[in-house]
């Protein structure tokens, strides 16, 4: 009797690559990733951890469950609508379809009627101007930070940017808007104090060396008590008199006022009050893709668009497509979540609580992403033991809950109705895995 070394029974790479299921997965995953999976499972078989005759099956199974990228879709049960760690605004179905349609060759910079080159993203610009008629012209760049860098570079490089000390903010992950502006070669001329800045502070600071006045919406914190900031119309009169551009960084991306967020500034109001240039993000309250929106006078937008830096921060075709669809299409998820009907939210929360045997507690959602700081969005949450949070994060689908006061809270505000059943199943599995259920 001769013993065959079981390792000789491990299927060879070319045999595995030729399996119909593996050939089919090549379109989606590519050769390199498939070979990595094959090598890993062959190694396991060599170490005796996997019977050789099961290698083929294991390869097919593993490829079937290998996602195209390492990003995991997450159900956002935090109640925070614009969650930066979760990629901010989820796109509307219309925007998703627009992105898919733009992935191939598209006429992003071509006039099909004449065959000549056209202005890049002209349709997106038109959509922006229709949504914000107070602007004479618009330009879309990569993100809000890029818009601010472009504006300060074009208007104030080697000159001064006048800014109130009450508006020198850090926007997250250690990034400070002031450092960003200073990196362009503009000099910051800080005026006023943290809590109070007056019109005469601006008037004293503006001189021949002023490139622009920047007014930043302090979007992620609030100063209360003995405070004073200069209203835009007053600043507008001063800037016009001194012939200095007035740039307003709104952050949040509201194009028009939202009655639910009375303190949140919007582009239409800022332009009407005399801003020459307004800067906002596309993926905050606007509910679109990552983008930086510049809205303002034809003269300033033209100057920015012609600046060499504009080419380095230009928006890609996928963002332009998603932004246009967000502006002209159905109400985006961010707006729906913000204006969620309380009774409907109540019914859904009760249903989840009953299905998993957990209590309902009052819970305030938030705008997040540096918008409407301190403004609660009253709602509800299902309360689970704290240990459920980790099991939920690591489950499939991954669920991000809010951990607060020793509990794991599930707020349904930012979960689409269509995902309620998946969420219920995920919660049941999480509770079973932490042993509160058998
Ligand atoms: C968020 C924010 C930015 C940065 O915008 P991004 O799109 O994240 O680059 C700039 N200014 C303010 C006031 C903001 O709130």
C-alpha cells in the first residue's frame, strides 16, 4: 500500500482559474484578487486546515462573498443625518442612476449637436442657477475646502484675508480653515475677538492690501451669551464702498432657507444680503455628492474659473452627474430624513421594539457634518444593551448605533423604510450573539 501525499490532491491554480464560477468572477474582481484568494485557500489545504477536495468549493464560495471593494454598506442608526465617518449624504436613487449612466463615455465637455467642445458640466451649472436664481454664475469643484482654497488663492494670494476671530474654525480631523487659507499664500488679518466683532473692526482692517473679506459660518459650534457678529448687509455696504470682494463660507449647503433650521444660513439669503461669493459643500444638507459649490457674481466666478488652480480642483463627471440629479430630481434622502414624519417614525420604532423585545426611549437626532450645531431633531430610539453595538457593527449588514449612557440606541430616522426588515433581522442576530437571546 502506498500513501499518496494528500497535498498532491490540492487543485492547481490553472485548474481553479478555469472553473466557470471563477471565470465569471474575473469580470468583477480581476485576476490579482482571485489569485490571492486561490493562494490563500491552497495554503490552508497545505497546512491541513482544509481537505484538498474542498478547495474548489471554498474558492467559489469565497469569491461569491468577496465584495468589489473593502467599503461596507452601513445602516445608519445613529440619528445623525450627515455623518462624516459614514460618507455624509447618501445619494438619491436618481443620483445613483445618474452616476451609473456617467461611468462610461459621456458628453460632459462636448456639444453633441455641433460636435464641438463645450463648457464642462454646463448642465450641472444650469441646474444650480435654477435652484439658486440669486446667483449670476456658479462653479463646481471637488469639495468645500477646495472652493475656499481656490477663492483665497485667486482673490488674496500675497495679500490679506480679513476674518473675524470668532469665525476661525477647525472643521474636523485637525483641519483648520485658517491654515487652509494661509496655505494659499494669503495673509490672515484677524480682527475682533472670539465672542464679539464689530463693523469698525472690519473698517479699520480693510486697506489697499486687502484681497477679500471672508465670513465663515461657524457651523460646528455655538457661542452664546455676550456675543456680536456683523450682519451681512452691513458688511456688504462696507465692502462695496471699499471695493473689496465679500466671500461667505456657509458650509452646510442649504440653497434656500429651511424652516426647520432657522439659524442655518443659506445661499439665496446670503447672496441677497450682498455676498459676492458663496461657498458650500455638496454632500451636507444639499444631500448630494462630495462637491464644493461656488455661487456668485459673473465677474468673480469667471475669475475663479480661469485661474490655473481651478483645473486642479475640478469636479469629476460622476460628481457632476450626481449633483445635477440631486438638484433637479426627487427630494434627496438627507432632506427626507431631516423632515421625517414623527408619527411614521414612531410606528416604525414601535414595530422594531416589539420584534426584538426592547424598550423605546426618547432620542434626539442631529443634522451632523457640522450643520445646525446644538439643534435637536426630536425622535425615538430602541434601547439595547451596550454590548449589542459591536455585534451590530460587525454584522451583515453592518449597523452603526449610538452608544450613550451605557446603552446601544437605534434611531430609525436615517434608515430607509425599505431596510426595516433587514435591520430587525440584524438586531435579532446581534442579540443572539451577545447571549441575551437563545
Ligand atoms: C464643512 C465645511 C467646510 C469644508 O467643506 P468640505 O466639503 O468638507 O471640504 C468648509 N467650511 C465650513 C464652514 C464647513 O462647515
